[in-house]
C-alpha cells in the first residue's frame, strides 16, 4: 500500500530529514512509526500525505507514484488518506457534526448521505450525542475522537496518525489505539507515528523505527 | 443522476451563500463599516450623475429662449429690413422673426441706460437696426445653430449675427466635460471599491489561514476554498451597493424640498430628476460585480501561499 524506495528529504538549509529510506507497508497492515524527536517521523508522514515532496527516491501510495502526481491532483489524492493530528486540527467555529462532515462536503456528497455517514462515524467513536457541540466544549480525548471520525468519514483506504495520543493520559490513549485497531480490522491500512513506547509494546503490531532520518529497524510484518 | 448532481451543486452554492452571509452578520460593526465605505464610494459618482441630469433638464427648458440677433448694416433702410424679415420667415428652421429699427433701438437704449440727453448730443444714431430670429427649438443641436448662424451672417444686409444664448452652448460643453469627469471619477472610485473589498477579503483569508490549511489537508480543492471568499465579496459588494442606493435616496429627499421652493420662486416647472429605475439597479449590480472581482483578485494572490505544513 505504501512503498518507500531510497527516499531522501533535504531542506534548503542542507538539513537532511530522511536519508536513503526504504520500507513497505502492506495493504490492510497496521504499523507504528517510532524514533526519537527529530528522527524524521513527521517528515515521513508529510511525504505520504503530500504535504511535502521527497527530494529524491520513489514514494508509491495506493499504486500512485507521488513524485509524478501534479499539484492540481493533490486534493483528490488526499481524499484517499485519513489524517489524524496530535493537535486535532478541528475548526473551532463549527459544530462537531460540521467538522466531521467537512471531507464529505468537499467531495460534494449529497445532504442525506452526509448526515448518514457523519452519524455512523460519530457513533463509531462514541460521540453521537455531541454532534451539536462546538469542539471547545469537548475534552482533549473527545476532540481527538472527533478528529478520528473526520479522518474516517469518507472511508479512506489509508489512515495516518501523527502522535494521536501525545496529549492524552494512558487510559484515553489505549481507547484511541483501540479505535485505530477497529478501523484496521475492517481493512484500513493504519500507520501511526508515536513515541508512546509503553503503550505500543503491549500491542501486536510492527514498528518502523527511525534514527536520524534512517531506518534503524523494522519488525516482522504482523500479517 | 446528472439532475441530482446539478441539484447538489446548486444546493452547495446556496449553502455557501447563506454561510458567508451568516459570517458577515456575526461581525455587524466591521461589516457595516465596509458597507459604508463601498456605499459612499459608489454613491458619489451616482449623485454627481443625478446632478448632471438635472442641469441638463434645466438647460433644455431654456432652449426655447435662445435667439439670434442680426445687426443690420448702417445704411439698410426700413423697407429693406422688412423685406429681409419676410424672407427669413420662409426659412424652415426659423419659427419667428421680428424687426427693431435703429430709432427703436436708440429709444430702448435711452430708457435702459438712463443716459438720456447725453445721447441727443450725438450727431447721428450709432445703433443699427436689429432683426431678431427665433430658431426652431426642436432642431436645436449646437451644430445646427452654428450652421444657421453662419448662413445668416453672410446675408447682404447683415453686419453681424450673434447668438444671444451662447452661454447655453457653454453650459452644454461644461455639462459634457462634467460627464467625462464623472466617468473618470466613477472609474477611480470603482477601483477603490475593488481595493477595499480586496483588502477585506485578504484580511478574511489571513484570519482563516488555519481553516484553509485544514480544508486543504482533508482534500479541499482551490475552487472549494475560493468559493466562500467569492461569495463574501459578492455580499460586501451587493450590500455596499444598497447602502449607496439608500444614501442617494436620502440626500435627494433632503434637497427635494428646497429645490421645489427655489423652482416655484422662478416660476419654473422644474422638478428634481431622480435616478431612473435601471440606474437604481445598476448601483447594487456594480457593487456586486466589483465585490466578486475584488475577492477574486485577493484570493488568487493569497490562497496559493497558504499550504499545510
């Protein structure tokens, strides 16, 4: 599903965030991306989401060569990827419902379909009763779940998360991870950048470990 | 299926329209100030246009008092003059002709000037006989009058032909100059409306940077992101145009009373000409057009600069 082949990412100030990185994530796999701060975890996710482009090498996602994808196609490409962020990235002047509906509105879904799917996604993350609230009225864990509902509402084949439990206590973190597992179980490829090693060592998924922009080790594919 | 798509598309536009209107509504003070700026900028050329229309109306009312004086040569006799009068009466572009002999002119001058006995000391009457010609006012283009004037000037008995209402022509020229000035002013003020709206939209874009980033992250196209800003420009322009409309209506109703009083003192049937219905529509429409254009310019410049990081 996601294939990196000899990927480099250099910034203009000569700083090399990723060097010669190659790894593969199978369709339907769930894996963790770990490493010290500044190891290149966020950069790697940004390359997959096409927030940035690799300086060198090949990135294949869902059979698309990202190096060759024109700028105008990026929005449509991103609709195949659900993104979850550490700071949620919710729109604070819109209700929970409207936040979750955003990807569907962008895709031009009709009104009834939007209502149906948004409620299904909110039901999945256990926030069906909060759809009329503004994000500010929710706890950190709830806001993160709104973010997850928004990421999965248009049923993308890939789910990327950047430190999704970074601001949460261990219990809430476990709940969030459990949510990701549930999406993985219905076939979604899930890739989670995290430094919460305590939590993930209890979970049976592969770890892709970065060290100074290089692949330090990667476990066996879990399936 | 296609029908459904069109319906969805229209529905989305209506939603964005209402959404942006709601956003404007939630910042009443800032929005009102923007409307006022746009409204005043549009009302200024419009009110000058109305002023000009009224001056034009006044000048057409005075058209029928235009007349041409033909000063006859000193040695022209009364019979020659009468002959000229009957000759001129036959011209199609002339409605009335009258003759004032040299002695009549002297008498009139004596009365008006009050020089009285001083004039008696003159050895001969220095004043010429005058034939007064009234041109047909339906055919009163400045060119036509000039043409008539030059034809009268070359008549054998005529020393000099003078259009008494030359100032009327000047007024017309002033009017024309004014019209051009208003066009330029209108253009400049339209440009300022464009810039005001552009700047307002630019600020809105900067205020919503994080929102734009999020929309881009979940797959929003530039068209999708642009749309609410274009509608915001649309509303600013349209509502600004309505403010201009109201401003104009208000100022005209203020001066309508005094103008009527003034007109009645001059025994004139002058009434204030208001903007015609179509002109009233043009104001909000122009505002709307400028609004969308200004927004388009601002969005084009600033949107591409905002990318998720």
